[in-house]
């Protein structure tokens, strides 16, 4: 009958009219709105949604207005059960809901943030030390993720947007898990990390030596394995933040969509926080687990168990990909949310935006240039992309160098700085993202209101940038910035050796700076001419004896904390030169 040919049925049996428009038929037939399970709702009982109009209430509307708002979606052959192929057990259907999808996507985004923005930034120094990498090489490792994302972004978003989104998402998470396992692979393919280090190494004594277990030229080649792992991370994470957000938006009511997306991004921001905390904890474990060594985490030759986090996160990603692959192309009952939405997008004067409503548009490669041209003509989209790129630049720089900034300014160890930075990210990133979605839903903000909210938050955050103008002064280093006799040293004549340490046979491989009562920092205790040391209070305090390079200092012991990179001596006792970590200035600067 004409009724069955011209109305939207259930998602399982949706039929697209080919001849007459829904508006024309609405004048002839009763108006109904489809729900799941072959249930039809009339106009009077249609679900309440601020962005969804009834399918046919257009008796008073003209034909052109009706055609502009309708998106025709074919669902012939779509399977709406959750499962893998013919295996669709009933127990899994309870997860076949928007909340179930949100759960697994949050786990995936959490793992991605923990791996890429947490573990990588935490262990990069340990990897440099273990595999003898230069800074530019470790920079290439970190940037391999962005290179892969840029290469795959257009392809994934274009074809994945018209394909089976859960399958694209599942395979992406699977590839990301494989990338984590590849990143941890060099630990198992190299010989054990061994450093022949004695208690007297680093002190002023003759006949010092330190041996490495493997040729550094061979170890540095493992940077290509790390780059491959990061490249796989980038490929796998590309669908997550493009198709994942779209899949959530398509399957929930439009006024609930900001909350779902906010929860999704909150999980993504909490991931790096967990990565810093867990990664810092693993760095306190020696990389060769179970091996007895003389090194401590405070020693510059220490290499922590950087690889454990990647193994655990990679295995978790592989397990998370399994349920995501089982979701259908569209969730049951979601058709009523995508039939008709009030469009707030930029309307092009040439009317090309109406081309995007064609169900056949975007299914072939030849439509890609036209799609890109349509996006470039959308000023709102362009400026949002520029804002996102700027924000990503700031986040990338802050996540990489933020812990190092805390470490240098407050004389924290690497693990302490990473842990503290994780504590700062949790309330700032996670809370801010969640509150953003809450405000959008609470005040019913539309596109213009959301943009104004973003502008307000951005202007407010700019005020905090002035904290970087407050910093501790750099201390002069003997043999680097000035001579041992406190005279100015030319840049071209760097020399760490002086008369007071010429017989010490100091090793440049051991960088553990200390500072004397003359307010001059020394490359190490050896270059300061210290011959002996005594440890008290469970290793927390160390006395360096006979500081021969400090002028007018009587013989005695210097007390210092060797884990701090900057310290100052009062008389012959050395204490850290830091802003007090318990003071108001410390926590206020961290807040900013």
C-alpha cells in the first residue's frame, strides 16, 4: 500500500521513497515517526528532542523546506544485534546501547592517552639513556605518531564515515595495541642492561672505569623499532577521535550528545594523567627485574622498567578491540535521532551543502576533492580546526616539557615530577572537559553559545601563561660558564678539569651536579674534588668529604641530597636550592 511505501519504518526495514517526497505524502497519509521494534509513533506522541522534528508535520510547510531537513538513510541488510557474525548471544545485547558503546570507547581513549601522551613522555629519557639516542632521534620517535595520524586522517575519516564505523574503530584499537607491543619489543631483543658501577665511581679517585654491555651504534638503530610502534599508535588512534565521536553523536539524542562526548574526552584526558603516575612508578623499578645492582633511582645511569606499561596497555587495547568489533553499524532505536535534525551548519551560498544530503555522495574517491572544497568554504569549520591545532601544539609542548620544567625549577626527581604532573592533569583536564559538557547540557547551548563558551575559557587561560616569566636563576657551573677561580669562561674554551681535580680521573658519563658554599655548581662530586662519602638516614643524606675545589673552606663534610640537580651549601652543609614545596608559592604556580 502507499502507507507502507512512503513512511519511515523501523530501522530493520527502512525503505527510502524514490518518487514522491515525505512532505507530499504527509498530506495524503497519517503522520508517523518510526521507533525500534516496528513501533510507529504519531506526531502527538513523538519523542521529545530539541533538535529532532517529527518526520511529517509539514502540512503547513512548503515542499522545499521539507526536503532540506530530511536525510535519507538506507538500512536494508543492516544487522542491529551485537555480536560477531552469526554469534550474537542474548547476554551481549544489554551492552548494545549508547552507554555500552560509551564504556568501551572511553576505555579505548583512556588507553590511547595513557600510552601516547603518558608513557611516551615519561620514559623518553630512559629510552635515550638505554639505547644511546640523541634528542633529535627521540623527537622523531615522538613525532611518528603525528605523522601517521596526518597520513591516515583523510582516508579514515572519509571512507570510515560512510562505512561500518565500529569495525573501523575496533581495528584501529587493535592496531594501537599491536603498536604498544612493538614499542616494548627492544627490551626483549637486546642483551641485559649492565653497568659496572661501584660505590666509589663518581668520587675523586684514580683508576675509574665504567663498561657498557653493548655497542651504542647497534643500540641506536632500535629507534626505527620505536618509530614503527609510534606509527602504529598513530594509525590506530586516528579512527578513535573522528569516527568515535560521530558514532556517539548519531546514536543518542542531540541534547544528550554533549554529555556523552564530554565523558569520552574526559577519559582521554585522564589517560595521560594515569600514564604519568603509573609510568613514574615503573621508573623506580630497575629495567632488568630481579637483578641485584648497586645503582639507585637517583643515579644518572639508572634505567627504569620503561617497557612494563606498554605491555600492559597493549594487552588491554587488544581486549578492548574485541567488543567494539561486535557492535552494529547503527544501534537499535537510533534511526529516530538521525532522520531529521535542525541544521546549524554554515549554509553555502552556492547551495553545495545540499549535495551532502545525497546518500550516494562521498562513497567514491572522486567525491573527495569536492568534499574538501566544501569544508574549506566553511569558515566556522576552518577556525575551529585552527583553534584545535593551536591547542594541540600547546598540549604537546606542555605534556613533554612540563615535567622537566617542574624538575628543574623545584629540584624534583624525574619520577616525582612525572607524578606531580599527573596530579595536576587529573582535575584540570578531566574536570574541565566534563564541566564543559555539563554546561552545554545545563544551559542548552547551541552552536553560537558553545563557541562563546570556548572563547571565554580560552581568554581566561591566557592569563596563566605569565607564570612562565617567574623562574629561578641559573647557577654558574665551574668549567662551563666560569673558571674554577670564578673568572668568566669563554664559550669556546669549555674545560671541566682544574688543578683541584686533575688527579681524580673523573668520568664525564656521570653527570650528577652538586653546588658548593661558593654558590658555584659542579658537574659532579668528582669534579668538585670530593674523595669520600658517607650515607645516613637510609640513603637520604650523603656527606662528601674533602671538597678541595671550594676556596676558603675548612676540611670537613658536606651534607647534600644528590637526587636534586641544584643545591647550595651553607657553611659546609649542602641543602637544596628550591622554592619550598610546602609553601604557597609552589602550589600557586602549579595551579597556574
